[in-house]
C-alpha cells in the first residue's frame, strides 16, 4: 500500500508539473498587456512621458521583458512557496482571495464554496441513496415509475433553467427568499449563529436547485447498481439460507452495489471544493466558481491560473482517494503492494 501511494504521488507531481506548463503558456498567450492594464487608470491624468515611464516600470516589475521560460520558472518557484501572485481585479493577493484574510476582513471564497457544497452533498445523498434502494426493491411499481419520470425531468433540465424557475416561484411570486447574495446587505450580526442562519436563508433556493439537479443521475445510478446486485447469485444464496430481508439488502446487496456508486460519491466529495459556475454566477454567491469567471472576464490571469491549478490539485488527489476507497468497500480490489 505504501509503495503504491508513493508511486501515485510521484505521478501526481509529474502530471501537475506538465499541466502547470500548459496553463502558464496558454494564459500568457492570450492577447492583452498586463502592464497596460496596471497603469490604465493613469490615462488622461498624466503626461505621455510620465505614462510611458510608469508603463515601462510596470513591465519591469511584472517581468514581461524576460523570456517566457524564465518567467515560467520564476512563477513556479513562487507557487512552490505558496505565493500565487497579485490579483489585479480583486486588488489582493490571490491566496487571500481564495483562503481569506481576517486581518484584511476578507472572507474565504473557498470556505463559502465548501459550506454550500457540504449541505448540497448531505441533502442529495440523504435523499438519493434511500430512494434508489427503495426503487430497486419495488422495481416496476407505480412508485418506481413515478420516481423515474421525476428524475429524468430533473436530470434533463439545465441547471440555469431550474435557477430561473426557482427564482420566479420562491423569490418573485412568493417572496419567501432573497434573489441573490450571501448575506443580508448592511446587517451586522450579533454572533456567528445569527450569521449562519442568515447565510442558510440566502442559500435555501440555490440548495433547492442543486439538490433537484443532483437527484436524477444519482438516484438512477443507485437503483441500477442495486437491481444488478439483487439479481446476483450471492443474494439468492443469502435468501435461501433464511436471512432476514433487511440483512440481505443492506449487508449483502448494498455492500456490493456500493463499488460502482462510490466513484460518483467520491467525485462529489471532490466537487465540494470546486464550486458551481452557473449557481454561483446566477445567485451572486462569492465562491470559487464565481471568482474564476470574474478573473477570466477581467483578464486577471494570475487569479485564473491559481484557481485552475487548485482544481488540478484537487482532481489529482481526489482520484487517488477514489482508488484507495475501493479497497475499503471491496477487499477483492484492495491494494497490498
């Protein structure tokens, strides 16, 4: 196990290095002049000579006159020291935007994304796993057919359409929840509990949309895995031995059905840190997905590269965790060397 993990970590470092080269050169090949954007506010306010002097100073400070390969290794060295550069759009260090800085009063965008996606994961898994198991047990019943129709509709409807429908019903027509935002503007909360309740009040509609979107695929996947498991020989043997149906379902069938399902579940756990571009942009939630869009729209490539590398690191580590988790579910695929 230890040798396998060390080998996979070596592969992860190699892939991360290759992707870092690709992303650096791709983002730096995009048309635009970071130095000109850095001194753009001086246009029309100072003379042409002063502007050109400030412009050349900005190019020198940003290292734009150096060869691309030198700029890459300088950037990579800073990344290894957890210095991801300065965000021109947010006017902060990139790591302060992502992880927050209490001294500057900056909330963690990553923390916001994790908070929202943890509750999304709890809701979806808490509904889909029991629902999928029950539909497999009651296969082809009226309840099962009704759930299949509902899940197909939820799975087929784009998330931005669900966002608009939910906003129209719950925010515009009924007026139960706010349309956008993370907390109520201008409100100073007395304590952390009041702040948490305000956040959850604003997250009610986004969580409803993400839960409906996630129900379809996972419910059908759990149902299919359970049906396949219930038709297996070991389940028939367990029933022939006189075991209770609950024991057959949850100790024999579900344990074996969990192996294909765990890929989706672990993928969702990885998604906790990723954020949702559509949901966060639609509801103006300050999370990882929204800052990525803002960085790209405003040519803030330091911020965009940082978020992209964060996604790469989470994906690579997540794939390793998925492979190791298989052995916890099924000893037949446990890694021993």
